């Protein structure tokens, strides 16, 4: 007993910074249901916008359907990826670069307010080329994007340069593209930090709440979830694949469809890869994540040994040490894809105050969604730089389907 006292008097205990309480509301009776802004969809897109709105002082409701929904945010790869984003669409390349540049600010703010480390690491990313023709195609893409959208810092590296960065490199690799702005983060920690950070400001999270109707009124929108309802003058539909059905209720169009990706996770390994690639990254804990396929299979989230085998085989050619690694997890998850693969940001012309937001890179774009899009929505106008992302671009084409 005395030695314990002595011990506690001389050694300072390590007290972790207290995380904000992760308040959930499942009993909605008696709560104020009037907010400055309602965000429908508690995935990475809705979570980032809601965090940005609450951080700016707006009373914010984040409404989420819960585990019965398809939730891309819970099955993704965790890249903050710049180098290949926006070929043929310079505004997307610029928006992505801006988001990657904003990411350290977001990660710092989340750490400060929630105590959660989202494991952001932006050491630059590699895209390995396994043949001369792959190398030539990649070099052409890098040159094209440079001409279209300016210099993102991406350059082609020959095999010797890549080998200096990746000591265990396989013989099959002839070179790589490297972009210093690429990085990765822990997407589940990001989700948690966005939600708890929002709640620690002026936000309220309503999980297990399926929006069934949105009624535009003269001063506010009424959002109905079964027998419950919420009102706000501003509304953001960021419900991933659920957005398609909700958007027409406020004169918006979000013609999104699922695209499956499968991911493998290995046991924890010694440090093998300091730089993430678009299909392989080593997490802070040491696991290697491998992925991710692009499969048009509707709402099927299952996995297949054929695709898993192909992913593993290609990555073993890049890093032969992986051949001995044990796979501990495999999953399939559905991306939220627009017809051309680029984001949709819109404000309803029929019902101003109602906004649409969706993309297939919710990790990468979290910085921009939280720190640039959310303030613009609160101010009531999307900036000119986002005009190219209106769904009106689909009016005469695929989106009209
Ligand atoms: C395999 C895979 C790998 C990926 N890798 C990356 C990557 O490396 N980097 C990157 O940036 N992005 C990546 N992504 C994409 C990223 O995960 C998504 O962009 C992001 O999760 C989409 O977020 P979201 O919020 O739009 O959709 P979701 O995460 O699907 O969230 C939508 C939410 O809306 C809710 N909802 C739906 N309908 C309703 C309703 N009627 N009422 C209330 N709530 C509703 C659901 O409950 C759900 O939680 C990947 C995705 C997949 C599938």
C-alpha cells in the first residue's frame, strides 16, 4: 500500500486526451427537431459535411439509416489519392489536389477536438508498372494530366529509382509513377472522428433513422423518418447509393449506381512498403491491404476467389515477400458511382437550400468536403469552381436514364 502511494506520487500518469463523447440518439422523443442544416447520410461524405457545418457553428442534424444500408464508407481502402484523379476533367483534378492539401488541417482539427488519430500519412504514392507498355501508358496519362490540369508533381521513375524506395521490389516491376501528394489514412478512425467531432460541436447524430420523405416548405424542408420528422432551412442529400431515390424529392438528380471492390488484408508484417500504391498499402499497424477490383455486379457485396486470387497474384509480383503472408480478412463493398465517375455537387433550382453531394472518393475528398464544401453550403451558394459537377451534365446522356 505504502509503496503504491510512493509510486503514484513520483510517477506522472500518462493521461490520454479525453475524446469527445460519441453521443448517439436512438430515442428521439422530446428532442428539438429544428436545425440550421440537416445532412442525410452518415457516411464519409455526409459525415465530413456535417462536421464542417457543426464546426462552423451551425446546429446540424446528421441522419443515417444504419447497418441495413450499403455503406461504402465502412469498406474502403483508405487512400488520399491525387495522381490519377481528374483525367479529362480538370476541375476534379484541382478539387482533389485542394482536398489533399486541406487534409493535414482536417486531421489536426479532428485530433484536437476528439483525441482521435486518423493516421494520415502523405509520403507520396506509387503506381507500379509491370511491363514496358504499362509504363508507356502511365507516362502518357501523366503527361496528359499535366497538360490538362497543371503540375501535380507526378513523375515517372525507372526501376532503379523505385527500388531505392521499395527494397523488396519484385523483378517484374519496370518502373512507376510517383506523386508526392498521395497518401493514406485510417478510414474507420476518420468516420469515428467526424461523427464524434460533429457531436462535440453543435451537431446531433441520429443513427438507425431511414429518411422516407422530404417535403419542401416555404421556409424549411421537413425530413420524415417513419413517424419522426426534422426541419431545417438547408438540407444536404449525401446518402450514397440511397441518394438516387431521395434526390428527386427536392428536384435534384443523383443517378448513382454501385460498383463493387474487393479488398484483402494480411496479418501484420514488418515494414515493407513506405509509400501507398493505388492497389496496395501498409497500414500503421503493419497489415497490408490489397485491392481493389472494379466490378459491375449490382448490389452484390460478396467476394469471389477468382478476383481475390488475381489481386493477390499481381501484388506478389510487385512484392514477392507477400507470398508468405497470411490473409486474415476479405470483403466486398460497393462504391457510389456517377455515370462518368466524377462527383456530383448541386443545389436544387426548384428548391434552393437543398444540396446534393456524392463521389467515389470520400476519403480523398474529406478535406475539401469538411473545409470548403460545408462552408459554401452554409453560405447558400456553391462556388463557380464546382459548377462542372452539376448533374445537369447528364441531362442529355446517361444520367437521364
Ligand atoms: C472497395 C472500396 C474502396 C474504396 N477506396 C477508397 C479509397 O481508397 N479512397 C477514397 O477516397 N475512397 C475510397 N472509396 C470510396 C469511399 O468509401 C466512398 O467515396 C465513400 O465512402 C462514399 O461515402 P458516402 O458517404 O457517399 O456513402 P456511404 O458510405 O455509402 O454512406 C451513405 C450513408 O447514407 C445512409 N443512407 C442511405 N439511404 C438513407 C436514407 N434513406 N435515410 C438515411 N440514411 C440513408 C446509409 O446508412 C449510409 O451510411 C472506396 C470504396 C469502396 C467500396
